[in-house]
């Protein structure tokens, strides 16, 4: 394989990862939108779309393994390929959270929600924004942004604790709300985990760029 072809393959790998990130961001955004609108068919589409996410991730993994086996990359290229593997795994897990939210939405069904959705969509917006900026930081090799993005996770954590407290209050006031409150709390938990996964992605971005191992958690 020529050097030009090798560089093209590395760029294609980055493009494939960008594609799966875009799909997962869409699924996460849609899962919250369909929860708010009580759209069961939309929730089903998110669940079904996760198969496409998995397929894309498997293709990326196979591509990485083939490049390592055939090109024996070293130094920066090797860090890049291993980081793509790790980041893809994190993104796949975020996709699972989106699917989980859609499944919970299906379980709640057409019942009205016990409270208007305010903080949960805010959590989702912050998490999706973190994903978007992490994707950009990876593509542009922007280490400074990769170090800043994890600081936003505290906003998600604060909102998660607020949601948890409010739902607990609803249960105490009316125990019949317990099942739905537990479901909504689990959705908030999924979004909190999205923030943690993006932090892991940022750590890999920094490693890719500088070789430095950092732990923001």
C-alpha cells in the first residue's frame, strides 16, 4: 500500500467515526424529543436505528484491526487508530443510552408525564453539545477544547441531582407516581452517563494529540 493510500485510509477512518457520531447524536436528540411528544412510533425508530449504529461501529473496528495488521503503524498513527477504537466504543455506548431512553418512553406509553420535561431536555442539550464539540476537537486536533469540554459535565450532574430530588418528592406526595418517576429517573441517569462517556472521549483526544494520559474523572 502506498503512503498516499495509507493516509487516505486513515482519513476514511476518521470520516467513518464522524458518521457514527452524527447518527448517535441524532438518536439521542430524537429519543428526548419523542419522549416529550409521547411519540411511540418515533421511539421505535430510535430503537431500530441502534442496529445501524452497531453495524457502523463493527465496520470501524474491522478497519482499525486491518490497518494495524497490514501497515504496522507506529507513534502518532498508532495512537490515532487505538483512539478511534476507544472513542467508537464510547460512542456505541452512548447509542445504547439513546436506545434505552426510547425503550423507557415506550414503557411509559401514552400516559401523561407526571411533570413537564424541563431539566431532562436541558441535560440532553448539554450532553449533545459536549459530543458535538468533542467531535470537532478530534477532527481539528484541538487539545485546548478537549480539556475544556469535560468541565461542562458538572452542569449535567447538578441537573441530574435536581431531577432526582424532584421525582422523589413526587413519589412521596403520590406513591402511585412511583413507576413513572423511576423510569424518568433512569432516563436522567442515562444522560448523566453520556456526559461521563464524552469525558472519556476527551481524554482519548488529548492522548491522540499529545501522547499525554489524563484522567478527568
